[in-house]
C-alpha cells in the first residue's frame, strides 16, 4: 500500500488479510517495505561491489596478460632474430651448428635425436641443405657406425651437460677423409651442437707424424716408428701366443765406400739398400732404418726360427750384386743379428738389443753372415764396452806415447823425414799397437779427440828437439779420413804450431785416399789452408783406394807413399815391377816425390833404386822407435855402397 496516502509515516507497506473461518473476524497483517527489502538491497549492493571489483581485476589481469603476451612475442621475435642473425653470421665462417632435440620412449630413455634448427654449414656437414636437414633424425644421417658414434656423443652431452670430441665422417664424394671437431652443450632440454671441419689440421698432424716416423733419405720407417711399432707387435704376439723375430742389419764396408766415393754416393747406396731389403723380405714384413748404415726387419707371424733364417739368407743374397752409383761401383755386404720373441727376450727393448748384440758377434767373426742371439755374446759386448771405456779414459789421461820411423832419401842415403806412430801404454796390458785400438776409435768417434792429442804431442816433441839443438828433419802426422772430414784440421795444426813455437816446415800431414774423396771443393779448401801454413801433404797407402794421380795432383799433394802391399810384390814378377814403375813415372811427371812403404828386403831396395824411387820406409831401414834425447838419434843412414848414384 502506498504509504503517502495510507500511513502517517509515509512508508509503503505490504498488507495482507484473511477471514477467520468460524469467526466474524478479518485478520490483517502488514510489513514495512524497507524492512522487508533491506537484506535484498544490502545483498544487491555487495554483489554490485563484487562485480565491479571482479571486473576491475579481470581487466587488470587481461591487461597484464596482454602485456606479457606482447613481451613474450617480442622476446620470441628477438630470439628468432638472434638465431637468424647468428645463422647468417656463421654462414661465412668455417663452423656449422644445429639444435638437436632428444626423442624419448615411454620409459624416458633417449632413442634418437632430431635436428630442429641449423645453419647452412651445419647442414652441409651431413651433405644436406638447411631445409632438408631440419627435422632429420640422427639415425638417418650416416651409416650405422657413424650414427652410433654421433648418438653416443649427443647422449653423453645430455647426461653431463657438455661434451667435446672428434668425429670421423665417411669420405666425401671426391674420396677425401673428413674429420670434425664436435662440441655439444645442453640448453633447456635440447643440445646446441657446434661442428668444425678439422680435416686439414688432421692431415697436417698426420704429415708431421709421418715425417717424424719416416726416414727422409730412404722413405722407410725410422727409429721413432720402431719404438712405437715394436712394442705393439710384441703385444700382438703375446695375445696370440705367437713368435716374432727382429733382424738387426749392418752394412759391411759402407763407411769405406762413403769415404771413398763421397757422401752423395753413400746416400744413393743407402736408398738402394732400403729398396733391396724391401724386395728381399715377405710382403707383410716391416723394414726400418735406425740410422747410419743400420736397418732392422720385423718379422711377425713366424712359426719357427728357420723362418727368420730364410729371410736373412734372402737379404744376404740381395746384397751379393754390386752397387752402381754415379760416382762408381761398390761392393756392400750385410751382417745380420737375429733375436726371437719369446725365446730371447720378453719386451721390445731387449729384443732389439739382443739382435744388435748378435749382429756385433757376426762382425767380430768375419761379417757377411747372420747369427741368432746367444747369451754368451754378452761377454764379447762387455769386452768391447770395456775397451771403449778404457780408450776414452786413456785419451782423457794421455796414456799414449809416440814412436817415430825414419824415411830415407835414396839419393843421399840419409833420413829425409820420419813418420809419427801412436802407441797406447795401457796400465795393465802394456804397449798396445795401433791396429788394436784405432779401428775402435774410428768407429766410436774417439779418433777426433785422439787425433788432436797426437798432433799436440808430435808438435811438442818437435819443439823439444828444436830447443835441444842439432839437425832437424820434418815429422809426418797421420790424419784419418773421419778426422779430416769432421774436425777442423787446419785450425788444430795452426794452434799446435803456435803453442809449441815450431816452424811449419818441420810438420807434414799424411792423408789416405779415402780422406779426400768427399766434396772436391771442401777438400781443396782445407788442403789449401794447410799448404798456406807451410805444411807439406802426403798421400798415404796409395793404391788401396780408387783415386787417380791426376786428382791428387789437382789437390796439390807433394809426396806419394805407395802402399806396402805393392812393395811386397817386388821381385816376384815383372808385372808388379812394371806397375810400380808406372806409378813412379806418373808421379814424377805430376811433380810429386814417391816413397815406397814396407821395404823389408835388400832385393826390394835394389829394385826401387833401379826404378828411381825417391824415398823408402820400412823395417829394413828402421823399426818405429821411441824418441831419444836428440832427433838425430833416430836418424839412420844407408851404407855408402847402397847409396844410389844419380
């Protein structure tokens, strides 16, 4: 009811009435509208407020979501831009990259990897374009061997977070090997893989390794290669319970040929020797050069010692044919020592050492054969090592004395010169002749120190004789081939002359033919310097080498000493006398005096006088003698009735 007209308080009311059955009464009830609707209006206001707040919150959330969406889109755009920029930046470089995503089975195990992004170079490593590579599975890229290796690397990177290594890829269409530096880093469940082609670096390293393991002269493997290969060969023999043989080969006569024909000829012979060895052994055997004139052959998969002996016999046969080089011909043999695994040694070092010892045993027994290792050879080796040690000590402590043998002038019958000959005064063995230690000194290189010592001792003795007074004759000093070619002989002579204050005319130098068979310019320069000091030069033991008189004359030698082997033949036949006469005639024509060595009989002296030989030397005239107070005490003359009439 409208409160404005019906009620004094002007408030609307809800009114209801009803007749009361059985009674003359009407029940009337009224409710104030404001009171009835107050909860509604209160609820309505709260709902409106909540709706407004919810709407505001929704609007705020929507705004934030839109902002985040825009930000994420921007970040994705930036990331895509960075990826695209990185791809473009790397296209011109040498590195390739791709993103690999692991493919797992229901148990979570990695079964494969899928490329989800890459640059062009990354795809090119797998011989694909970028569009073709993206989406590819690792298992479809190469053959099973490469796939397993690549998958293993990727799996390790997933497990550890990072992996680096090298991957060998199949040859490219041009037949070249290809090697890749592989680097994978885990990121957000994927792998960022970087690839770099290292084929050229690997090839360079391989070339360096090959050079370090290859003898540059012969092309054969060298000692470094042997030190790596032989232990592996022994390990293979152990694993299969097999036998292995090492043949240690030394070229007989090489040093003499090298001195006689020169180093260029020696190099040609070594190359030829390497080829002959390769042809003599079995196809699967290995030939290597240890250095100098030493080679080894490694025989794997032999059943018995005789297999090694058969190979050794083929090597000996291969060297029966003479060597022909530009400088001349040479006869070279081989001494071969054989060591067998496991009979003679259990490791590579001992195997090689025992083969060397066996080879040395062949050398001491006449060369040109082969010998299996025997423990008794150690005694011989120890004896040699002791002799070498004693010789080294003797040089350091000057245990040497000089003997002098006179050389007589056939025209006057008087001493024209004398040759200095070294002797070793051993503290326990007594006086040792040169033939007992000079070859060892040559072989070990001690001849260089010994030769310098001899030059100093001879010059010191000449100085002493000069101070003592009396007549003087020159003294000749022997200089070996190795000493002449490896030491500075002119400087040694100059220093010794200055140190002992002696005249250069009192010193002569004897060189063998082999000593001057090297580079003609180097030899000529050294000889010219010696001549410039005022020292005469003699050719010692002429006829035992391969030099010619004309070559010796070009080198400006003063005196020619004919080897005693020719003197020994005088009186035994006319041919020998004719040959000796021809030498004397040609030497005189070239301005050289001639000395006959090894004169031991009067008959030889008479023939030499008839041949107009200038000087003689030998036991018939004088044995080598120790120095006396005055040099004249060593000078002996011929009886007057034996002096040649000129």
